[in-house]
């Protein structure tokens, strides 16, 4: 017997960009994996925070010495740490994070590594040609996938100053998805969303947030501040997104588990 394990789950095999469920006669899907990679950063008080976002705070509520058990309360912004954005964060009247269906939170993923370009240009934006070149090596991006962009910024997580790379004028310099490339991925490849190891799917200099607005207009998936993308293959991974189902939430810190074949 090899080391591949099989989980039979009641997961519908058809995922759409807006998270709609498949027909009831769709057979259950099976996730085959050899290992699981946690793509989430540990939440601590010193993590990089988007300028102006609330600080992460922990406060003891109960202690063993006085209460016989240990309990804390914590404060964190909805878009801090490894997190997922909801449509209502960029579109007034859009759905909140609690509206995503369980079926839409289990998705296939591909990884595009652009570190060779970002190491020389922190403002680099993924181009359509980058996607075409990647497909020349690994095949067409499957519809319903989340495209994960490995920029190398995960290695800067312990350096908040370097992570945001803010200049004297307040501009942020980190890479992301070009808006036109995102349009191509949505319309021509039918992707379910995107993810990245920076604090924004849009490059730091993109003040219009073209990738966020386009993906979330379709109730798609935006994942930011991912970790351990270096441990994933280019294709074949399945993501399980463990959101906090915050009522009317504009987003949520979350656990992202990657099932690697």
C-alpha cells in the first residue's frame, strides 16, 4: 500500500465562481492526498497589519490559579492575518462572508511562482503572458480553480516594514495580480478566485483594487497573506477554507488547509 490516503466526503464535484451547488445527482467527490500543508500564518500581536487596521490584542479572561481553567479573548480585524475577503468589503450590498456555501469553500488550486520577477521588481503584476507561459508547462488552468500566486513575500512575514515596503509618500510596494490578467482568468479560464502571499491580491500601487473588485463581483474567493506556498506543487492541490462565519462580515481570518496529492 502506498502512502496516499483517501477521504470520502460529501463534497459536490461541480464548483462555480459564485459558489452555487451542483445538481443533487452529482456523485460524491474524493480527495486523494499524501500530505496536508497549513497555508495559514500563526496569529500574534506583532503580525504585519494593513495601515490603519486595528491591532491584534489578547486579554486573559480566566487563569488556572484563580479560576481553574485558562481562557482569553482576542481582537483582530476581519482582514488581518491569513484571511478571506467578502464581496461586501468592496461592493455595497454584496454578500457577507457568512453567505459562502460549504461547497464553495473546497476548491482545486494551482500555483504560479513569480519570484524570479518579484525579486527585481517589488511592484510586479502577474501578466496574461505569465499565465500562458505557465500553461505551456503545466496545462490549461482548470475551470473552478483558485490561482495562488507565490511572490516570495511569505518570507517577509516576520518583517512588517519589509512586508509592506512603504515609501516616504505612503505608497506600498508589493506584487500582485494585474487587473487585466484577472479579467482573463475569470472570463477565459473560469477560475473561482485567487490567492497570494502578500497582504493584497492587487499590487500595492493599485489604488482601484481591480482584482478584488472583479473577483468579488462574482462572489468569488480572495485569499491573502498565505504561507507555505513553496510546499505546494503547481497543480493538483485541493484547498479547504475554514472561515469564521461572522454575521455580515466583510471578511475573516481563516485556516487554509492544502491537501497535496
